[in-house]
C-alpha cells in the first residue's frame, strides 16, 4: 500500500471530522429519498414559516465551519495540546502534552512552545512524528517558523504533488462532511450522505435543543439506519453526524462525528467533537476532541486520542 494511500486513509479517519428525540412528525424534503423526522418544536415552527428544505440545503452548503478553522490562522491564541497513543490494553504508550502560543502580525503567524512533556516513542530519532495521528494533528493545529496567508486565509506557500492533494482532501473530509471527496480510496464517495444513492442508508432529524453552553439551536442529525444488511452496511462510512446551528444566525456552534469502515485491507472506527466560540466577530474552534483506531497493511494498528483547547485569543497586530 502506497504512502499516499495511507495518508489519505488517515485523513479519512481524522475526520472526517450525532442522541436525538423521538420524532413527532415526518416531512419529505426535496432531496430524493430523504425523510426527515421533526420534533414538536420544529413542527410548530413550520406553521410560522420554518422551511425544512431550505434548512437542509443550508446544512449541505454551510461554509462557516470551514471558515472557523481558517480563522485560527489570522488571530493569536494559547493552546493546550494533548495527544495520546494507546497500546492494545488501552494504556498510554506514547504521548505529548504541550502548551503553545500563537502570535499574528498582519497576515503572518508564528508559534512558540511554552512547555512540552513527551513520553514513549512519540518522536523518532530525527525529531519527526512516529504516529500518523500526531503528524495530522501537527498539520492542522501546529506551526513551525513563520507562516502567512492571503486575504482569503489560504496559505501563500503553494506546493504541488501528493502532499498538497492530501492536505486538500483532509480539509474537505473535516470541514465539509456529507460531501464526496475525490481521490480518497474507497470511502471518498461513501461519505456523501446527501447523494441519492447514499441517503437511503440514513435516518435524518431536525430538533430544537440547547447546546452545552446554553445556546438555543436547531440540530440536524444524520444516523445510519439500524438493521442494515451486511451489503448495505458496507456502503456506510458516516455512522453519525450531528450539527448544532445557532437559532439566531445559523452559525455552527458544535458538531459531532462518528465514522467507521472495515474491509479485509483496512479498518477504522473514530469519533470527533468540535465546540465553537465567537471572538473578535469571528467563529473560532474552542475545543476539538478525537478518539479512534485504524489499521492498514504494513502498519501497526494505531489507537489514539487527542484534545485541542484554544483560549486567550488576541487580534492581529
């Protein structure tokens, strides 16, 4: 198996990148084959103008989640980074706990390590990462040297080849769940839960709930149907996807994922949770947690968890 295949698969795992009430009514959306369960609050809201079809379209087309992670490149912050790799017995065999500070001047950022504690073989002899989970975490949240972005928040360092493609695929998997991702082996099309040939494997619902911080939200949930045949289950990658939208402005305040897949060649089973905050008028991730296991040929099974906490935000100088 190629290095690129393993990297793309690992990207799929990190994602991409759901507990609801019993439905009181059903509404068939304009998405072919989709039936959406609504709770009592949403049924009442429909009577005074809540448009189910428009809301689902908003879920599918949302870009605020993607924008929020880009915003980490244009503001300063402190971060607590906690990565743990587990052995077969569930004990920690390698770990990193660090505190970092990012400073932004104009469109460029620098990051310094305030403190760091490492255990086990987290790093290799050359100072690189021994584990893909750690490497992917660093690609997402850590920065070395000075890194700059353009007005759209994109890196000014243009690179080609498989690494650039991998990073682009990883962003799509994490920030645009529910949409197909070209070039990711086997699972790329199966994450597209809004596609007509995938919709039939899911139960969908819209409910009204308060988020963990008390924010009133509309909650869109997609969950794979129970009792799927072995053949149908092989078409499912996204087990659960829950997205919390602020009722006032429809910005995402939180999202949960659960993904799994198993073949004779590889398997993975992961969960991810993201909580948002608002700083300087910008939507920003405040907490990102991940837990999962994955296994591909010629590599040892890797089971890991990580928690990223962002706080003490500062505006650019």
